[in-house]
C-alpha cells in the first residue's frame, strides 16, 4: 500500500504546537466510514508520538459523537456550530487547556461632572424587576470584545448616550453565576458622556434618566446591600477628583503581535500613553 | 386522559426564573421514546407561555442530540459530563445567556523586599521553551477559584513558596487566545512571600530561583516586548513604596448572599477592611 492509499484510510489531522493533532470534520460521514478511519488514525498518531487529539465535529455530524466517545474521546466543549472532543493518548498528565470558565460583565458609571448627575436605568426584566431601583447600565462583554468597548456599547444600546472610557474603578468575582458552574467577573467602569440626550431602548429598558449622584447612592438598595454600597461609594468618591484612582487602558501588543489592552494605575497609564503620544495619535 | 397519564407522555421540566424550563435527562432513552415526548412537551410548554427550553443531555445520551436539533434545538455549550441544547420558542428576541467566553490567567510578582529579589521560573514546555527567559510564575485560574487564590496556588505548586496576596497590579486582555475564539484576561498580582526555600515542581518547571529585580527587568525579552516591558516596569515601581498603587481585595457578599471578592484601589480597600476589622478577624 503506498502513502496515498494509506492516507485515504486515515482522518486528516493538522499538528499543533503542543504535540497534538487537530482534526476538523465538516462533511457528513457514516459511522461505518468513520470508526475504522478513527481507529487507524489513533494507531498512526500514537506511533508518531502524538500526545493529544482535538476532534472538531461540525453541527450536523452529531452521529459521530457517541462512536468517538466509544474510542476514548471525551467532550471538551461545544458551540452552536460544533462539538469539540479530545483524547489524551500520552503517558504523561494531560496539558490540554480547560474549557472557558468565565464571562465578563460591565457596569457603567456615566458621570456628568457639570450637573453631578449619573446615568441610571430601570430594566423591564431581570434581578431588579419591580423593585423600583435605579441602577447603572450593565451588560455582558461579547466574545472578542474589549472590556472598555463592551461598557461603551451597552450604554449606547440602553440609553443612546455616547461616551468615552475613563477608568476601571473596581471589579468583583461571583462564582456559579451562570450556566450553573461558571464565574462572572464584573468590571465597574467610569465613562465620560459626550452626548446627553437620552433615547432609551424599548425592549429591555423601562426608564432611563440622569439622577443626582447623592440620590443614586442613597437609594435603600445601595445602602442595604454591602457590595452595592461599596461600589456606590466609589462612584461618589470619584466626584471629588483624585480621591479615588482606578485603572486606565494602554493599547499595546502581545509578544505574538496581537493588539492587547493593558489596564493599570491611571497615573502610570497616562505616563505610558504620553510617552507614545505621537505614535498613537498618528495611528 | 388524566393528568398522570398526560405527564408520562411529557419530558419533566423545572421552570427557571426567566420564563424558561430546564429539562435534565440522565437516563438512557431511545430516539423512538424521546421524539414523541419532546414534540408533545414543546406543544405543552408553548401553550404555557414558556420562552425558552434548556435541554441537558448527560454524557451517554449523545444519540438524542441530532433528534433534538431536528426539533429546533441548537447546541448552547458542553462539558465533559453533558451537552446543553436550547430552543427559544417565544416571539421576542432570545434573552438566553451566552456561553462562557473567557478564562483568567494569573502571573505572580513575588517580591522579597529585604533582598530586592523576585521569584522566577523557567518552564519545560510552552511559549518560552528554549528561550532561556526567566519569567514570573503563571497559570490559569480554576473554575470556581478566586483570582488571588489562583495566584497563590500556582506559586506554591510551581516553586513550593507560600505567599500572601497583596495587590492586583494590572491586567491585560488577549482575544482568540485559546480554543480559537476565547479571550484570556491575565492578572498581574503582587504576592508577599512567607517562606523562601524553593522546592520546584518537576513536571512543568525546569528551574526556579530568586533573582535580583533589576536583572529580571533587564532581560532582553522584557525590554524588547512592549507588554512585558510595561509589566516589568510596574514591578520595578513597586520596589519604591507608594510609587504605584493597584487594587486590593475586600471580602463582601453579593445581593443574593454569596461570598464575593471586590478588588478596588488599595487605599480604599484598606479603609473598607479596617472599618470591618473586628468582624473579619473573628470570622
């Protein structure tokens, strides 16, 4: 049997940088066609010294999940478009990365410094439904979206107000917050409004308005619930300039050349941004 | 047909707080048994005004994935133990939460203030393999673990050094960093060592030692790569007390009563912790 014949009996895999192989199946396949190929491939990969196999089955190839599990694969994660199975075949402990474990929430403290008013909303559904509590605009950062961008987007979607990012004031972690086992990290961000006329979103927002900050802070909810009191108090401190300093953003690149935002102490971020001022304003 | 008979023809669902129903199937079922029950249940739920259905299929029930998709379900996410399908049957836009989108990485700046040395390692595998770069201990926060706890754990696992959490100094976001589409948020944490004798982990760590901080910072890698230079520079600034202030942690509770860590400006965190000093030291 020559190489070409042999390859037609194997699943096509692409090596990754960690001693693994990635198989991406997108075309429908019968179990009878799949199982012998998978078995032959496992022997081949094992002989090659492969440590782990990623088997990505596109939506529609769900018939292959059970047969793959019967050959030692386990489910690693899934999205709407695919299910990812893995099999670790090396004798050393698995170094496959874990599934995604977190989502990122954002809350926006949009402060009108002239009037000392803060942008607040009441939501139609959700945790605060029927409580009468005026809350900061909040939302969830989308896959691939930066934290500061998520905050800007949520504010504009919910209230029509355009803003600029100022600082991350604080963040908190909450476990088993969604999908039963996953953690939500919530970033409280200060934003500076550049428009002031509210056009509320009708599908999620019951009401939106500018509210004097003391009135916002002094709501019974924000005083009784410690975490809310702490956050409201931080917002209040921001009214007195320099009484509270958070983290600002600096655009940089990772070692592999991807754009990446670093969030650090604002004094330091200003220094970093200033020393690269010409470069960043021309970009 | 009485209620009991009718129920035996339906899948058992539990209402959630958002107008949805959760179905948790753990026992094997044939497609012939499953499909008529699912269809009857969908009619029943629709008549009840149900907005969305969560269908959790335990590992081993993979035969039901394709038939459920044929009835309008899509894959929402999966873990090793189950696949979660959803179907949104209301006329309004879906409000189902998205899949987890992030993981949390930690890097530990463990500073011996007396000797002005920092704890560094060389890893056997990974990004820095063969570069000779001495790096801070790093790792990934486990599901359900707090950021500060993940940092302490990774340092002790890799080097045997016990530490106390001091501050989050900075964080950065990196998109498409793992599982192709997911984002890694990396928190640079300062830790204070309480032990000093290194016992390195053999499986992942090639070498570990205490290194003069200037030597760490001045490594060519840390000078050439901007993000690393920024972070190394922040570490250096921490040597001069009060030249750089990050976020400390405050233990509090969410509005639903769960323990939750708030990370905020250290001056403010100290104030919050001090005013609750008696309560927290007696706990």
